[in-house]
């Protein structure tokens, strides 16, 4: 049924899943994920660290693609039935994906600034990225009650995405996916690393993501 609302898709997914119709459940879950891709993009672009800054636009778009893949991967183990629970799970996936991208970027920028020990002023104690990193760690501590469960869920989704990347047959697509989702490089860095244009990076990543979707939604024994 075209334009089927999320609550009906989730209901049909739960029925197919509970009756062991894994291929049907995977197809329904894919449609549910596709319905929420724009929501994922908006959430990634609106993501903010506790200290205020968000992700650069290119990183936000890359994070949205990875979060979308993690949502697809989440279908293998999702057991809730309520739409609110699904949307809360999507928000958590986006949140942790953006944190992963943001922390990588902050570490990279801190290193690129010249020294891991660089400070605001000569003789000062605080580095230019210390506040953002401290706020990141504080947020994780503030979520301590759910930290173990959230971290396990994040790691499972990330591991599944990395597993799927390793099964992409096209070497060019797989290389760009590894640099994007494992090394967390932006488009400019990937283009420079591979000696190709940004448009080539975009095309390879787009086609690679298509292959990843097929791999992730295929039934696994």
C-alpha cells in the first residue's frame, strides 16, 4: 500500500516478525526506515552538543546516512510495538551516530591544531576543545542509568553496519564506505585520500549505500 503510515507499517512488521516471516518483516521495516529518512536528516542537522555547536553540514549528511543504515540494522532485533517506542529508538540511533561523528571530528581538529596540549593562552590550562569534549563526556554520564543498554545497542548496530560494508563487492564503493563510516572522514578528505573528485565520492557512497541496504535487509540465518 503506497504512503502507508508508520503505525500501520510497524503493526504489520510486528505480525510478520512474530510469525517468523523474516523476509516480509525485513521489507516492511525497510519501508518504515525509508519513511523516516527525512526525519533522520533533520535530526542530524539539528543535533547539538551540550556546549552548543552542531555537526558541519557534510558530516551531518554523512551521519544521517549512517544513522539510516543503523535504523535498518535495528530491525533485526526490534521487539517493541508502539510508534512512540520506534521513534524514540530512531532518536537514540541518531543521537549516538552524531556523537560518534562529532567526537571523531573533535579529536581530529584537536590534533590538527598543532598539539594535543595546546591551550587558549600561553601558560593556560584549558585547550580550545576541552569544553566541548568535557560536555560530551558529561552528557554520557548524565545518561548513566541507560548507558549500558544504549551502548550495547549502539555497538550492535555499528558492528552490523561494518559487517555489511565488508560484504560490498565493488571495491570502489566499499573503500568509500569504509572511509566514511569506519574512519569517519568527510567528503573532502576522502577525495584527497583516493585522488578523486568530491562528485565521485558522492556517487560511490550513494551507490554503496544502496548495496548496504540490500545486504542489511536480507534475511540472515
